[in-house]
């Protein structure tokens, strides 16, 4: 079958830009569509195209005309949900293709896509189940019992066969189809340095249950590690790419697996630079693991500090402590690793909260702070707790840089302080 996989264009909207002409906060997503490359890698018996509309916003009409796909798969995050529906409309009108949606938004809030322009919804990782769906549709049968797949039924509740995610869903023997985005490689750059960057996953999912996070919907709350052979293979496929972003929730959540992978990279003689995510308690529990990775090419660690006091961390169900964050920062400085620190700004921040966070970032020399606004994403526990307080329901604004809840400060001042904090905090990342 002819299968088209679509990555939506940059489409989020910005309240501070639209209302107050503050244009420094708009979120722009960069990087290759690894989820689609993974799907394509498991469709070897089909004609598959990937269109990355972030890199080529005008590229869809020509492909719809020339390929006329039998099946079109569309993925996306929450702020891209409306764009995904618009793409589904465009595809239906142009060629009548079967439309399948997936990704984190489809997994966390599948009912949003229970619309006439969508035919099927795939939840979870999707690599195995999407291939099964394509095979069944090629045979002309109706997929009645594929775990994690639902036929849309507008006006009625969706029905999903139960699905217990496991390592089988990783389909480790099928590598991502990196070659399908070769024409876009020039767009996949490491911000600030202009170096080409490729994406590889060493694991999927997260066992933690932070109230604001929707990662648990990816694997049902499990942490599933990939074989070290599969990871090495994928890195080697990106032979001309100098920087590899390990696209995991926490590359170091299973220390034994991470240590074995690090050793395998050394034995293979692979010379790359790596960026990886970690929890601060992973750093404090096993500093030697990070030292070993530093010697193997790790240059920057992305840590979700989220907040800087225990009460706010507890309210997020973060299962961590501010003192652990501070200890991890000292360890990473000693090792010589750049820190990319994720911090979440609450809409209830006051002037003194912004001041306090800025002092913390400066005092602890966070190499590159990533500052987002607390957003109750549909499907999360935070959404259930705060949905009655939400004042902006248009998902275009759910970019993590808009306050969709009322701000305690005057709204304009809130965004001014947010923009100031970004400007004052960002320094160049050195690898």
C-alpha cells in the first residue's frame, strides 16, 4: 500500500505575541520526526513517504497529487491537535485517503480525534500496531481487535481493545527509516551551534507519575529499554551526524542498561557527542555513570528540575526534592557537563517568584534554562484537577509558553517577567 506519514507544521499560537507584541516566547519545534521514522521502519513491504511540514510547510499538496496515498498517518502533540484535524480534512478532500492519527495527544486524549475526518486512532507507541493496522486494511478487512487501535465513531464513545505494552512493541529488529527524511537533514540543527543533530531512542516511557506529564500514556507507565545492539545500529545509521540527541524521558533510569550501552559505544569506537535526559536523583545516586558517559561523548544533560522548592514539587507529584536538584547540579559541574535545566513557571507566580528563580539559575550556573508555563494538558491528572479553572480551551495555545489558567499577576506583567527571565538566563551552550 501507499502510506504517507505527516509531521504537522509549526502551528502553536502565542498569547503574549498576539496581545502584547512580546514575540520572544513563541515555541518553535525542531528536530526530525523520529516517531514517524520508527513507524516507517516497520512498513518495509509498503511504499512509504514522510513529509515534515515543519521543514517544508508547503510540501503537502504536490505529494498528495503525485502519491495519492491509500493511508495517511498524522502524529502530533497537544498544541498541534487542531492542525492535525486540518491536515486530515485536506487529505480527505484531495484524495480520500484513510486517515490514522497517533502520537502523544492521541494517546492522552483520543476522544478529541473522534471526528468524521479521522478513520482510526492509534494509541501508545504505535510501531507494531500501526503496521498491523496497515496489513489488515491492505487485505480489505476491518480491524476489529488490534490492541490500542480504535475505529472512530463520531457521536459515540470510542472502544479500544485492551493493550498491555511490552518490549515487543519496540520492534527492535526494524530500524527507523532515517533515509526518508534525508532531504530535510539541513533543517535538523542544534540551536545556537548550527551542528546537525540526529535523534535516537534508548528507551521509551517513564515509570513516574508527575501530575503535569502525559508520557505515561506512551507505554502505560512502563519504562522499556531497547537492546544495546539496536541503539548502536541506529547511531551508526546516522554516520554523518556529529551530535546525537538521545530522545528518552530518562536515559539513565535503568543504570545497568545505561552502563552497558555506554560500554558498547566505547567498544564500537563511535565518536559522537550526545545530549541526554536525566532525573536529578539519577545523577546523585550514580555519579560515576555520568562520568563514564562524559568520557564516551556525553556533553549536555537535560534535567527536569521543574521547581526550586519542595512544596511546589510535591504539588506536581514530582517525587523529588529541591536539595537533590542542587546536589545534582554540583555533581554535573564537577564532571564538566553542560546542564539544560527545565523549569516550570506557575501562573500563580508573583514578582518575588520570578526573582527567586532567576537568582537560582544564575547562582547554580544552569547552562541553558528551558522555561515553560505550567499547562494542564488534556488527559493528565493536572487537567482533571484544574479543568474548571481553564480560561483558554483552544489547544493551539497549549504550547507550554501560554498561561491557559488565570495569572495571579496582571497578565501583561506576567509575560513581561517571563520574557525578561528568558533573556537574562540564556547563555550559549558549549559542547
